[in-house]
């Protein structure tokens, strides 16, 4: 292959027709019939999606590896054999998912490589694209499981033993679908990592901005709350004598919302799972289980929310005469992305003529795990009406193309970067990677 001069490199653009075609083809797998997708991690639908994407990778002659938790990485060689500049995301979905969440980041990364290959370009560093297992965490907690193992934040043994609600393990499902690979975890650190993603929120569209230069990712606290009361007849049990687990769960959900409103700012709280037993119209619920999702870009405020929630649960237990136990499902501290990478994304977007905005991510992403081991950043493109995890998820083709072009030019710049990327926080200070607020390892 011939090396192009810098001016021709700067003129390279992706093929939006090719990218859109791949997005459409992947969306056919797990099609829910309403514009959405359901490819829960390690299901048959996930296997078919993996097979399709891996086939595209191999069609480009890329070196494809699968690691012991099923993460897939494809490498396009550079002039050196050092760590690659990596991009990627995930192709698993929630049960009511759309066609862009995660998929865009993987297929745009593949499009970046095909654009380089078609132009006959090899860069100083290799370029890689990957997709990570169980990013959503909808089937196997925690979310970002595959990328967490990839960077050494969770042992492979612990990950393989994680089970879904039916007691089926990650390891068993990897074997069943044929994606338990041989590449070791943790993997060697990339030179840098950049992830393209839909915003999954309304800010960019509302403000008429095309490209988001993501400054970091909110911290996440997932807790499972189990409430034990007393099942009893709905008609004969006086209100004053009830130990109603259902009512206690409702109070807990209201408390979580009020805590988020009182703290304000970036604090959010959601109860998205609520199970009652025996779940009958004429029986006072004897047991309730709810899952609480709390997030904030500031660690101290997230800890404050957790403390206030614990106090609220104690008060509810006393007032309603129920027992309450709490289990942590996942806990990740807020992540700060590397300022030189954020600056580069913003500079590239402006050079390409796009409006930009720096903003944090309210959703979790694989990039926050890669930030533990290498300079990392994210590119956002608008989500129509802010919808995601929804069949109506939509991003206009011109925005998809803009984001993919910014990804292409950002990866070219990183692959040509001389020396190491300095570790500088958005507040201007230097920091060590171990101090960047990326959370403790999970055993």
C-alpha cells in the first residue's frame, strides 16, 4: 500500500451508503417488527449478529481475534506493530432496543478501516475496531461486562460465572454460541480509544449541534432492593395491620425520585424493575424486588444520593414493618476523558465544518472502561427527540456521516501522533490513570 500525503489524508471521507447498508443489514437480525431490535447478549440473535459483523471484518482481510469472554477485535496493520488506535462499541441490545445504539460505533469503525483500505492507506500505527460482550447488562450484570474484563477490572473467572435470571451462565452461553475465544484477558492496552455513539439524550438536537465532544461519563450505582412483608387477604386485612411490601416498594421509588430532585444538577434516579409476589390483584404483596439506578457526573453527589437512599429505606422499613435488604449490582465512579483527545475531537469536527458542544454522557459506555488503560474519548451525534433503548431511536443519515467522518479523521490523527498522549484532565491538571475516577475492580 502507498502512503498518502497529509493533505490527501485530511480529505478522506467515509461512504455513508455503505455504512447505512450495514446498519440496515444488522438491524434485520433480532428485528422486532416495529423498527426496533432485540439481541440480548449471547442469545441466538446475538450470535447471528456477531457472525455477520465478523464476516465483514474478514472480508476486509483483517486479523480477527476473540477473547475468553467473547470480545471481538479486528486489526488493520500500520507501518509499525505497536498498540493500535482502537474504536468500537457493542452490538447487543436491550429487549426494546433501536438500531443505532452501539451498532453505529462498531460499524462506523469498520467503515473507517474500509475507507483507509480502499484509499490504499496504512498509517504509522495499526487501527483496530472491536465489539464488546454484554455492554447493556440487560441479561448479565453488570453492564459493560466485556470491556470491564478486557481492561482487567473483573476477572475472567468471575465473568464466566455470572448468571442470568434463568440461572444460565455467561460461560455456558459463550460455549453454546461458539464465541468463547482463546485470546487472553486482560488484553494489551491500545494506544488510544475513541468511541462514536448516538447521544441517547435530547441536548444536541435541541441546541442544533451536530457533534458532541464528550468530556466524561456519569458514575453509576445499581442496587437491588428486596422487601419482605406479609402476604394477606386484600379485603380482610385492616390498613393499620398490613406489612405491605408493594406499598413499601412504591415509597422507595418515590424516595429515589425525590432525592434526585433535591440534589439537583446532574443527579438522576430510576426504578426500572419492580416485581411483586405473589402478584395477585386481591393479595397484599408479601415480597417486592426493585432495581434502583442512580447516576451523577460528580462522585461526592452520587455518594450523597446513596446515603440518603439508605436512610430512606431504613425509615420505610420501620414505618411499614417490613424487612429490607440491599445488594449492589454494579458501581462505577464517574470517568474523566483525556483532555487532548477531547480537544482533538472538537478540533477535527470544527475543521470539517460541524457545530460542536462539550458535554458529559449520562449513559454508560465501553469507552469508560478503556479509559482505565489508555487515553480515551467519545464522539456523540444527535438522537431524534432524545430517544434511545426504544424502537423509535433515530439519527439522520447526514449526522451519521458527520460522526463517522469525525471518527475517521480523529483516528488518523491519533495513529499519526508522535510520542505519548499527555494525561491532562478537563480542569487543566495532570493526573495518573489510577487517579482518574474509573472505579475499583470487581472481584
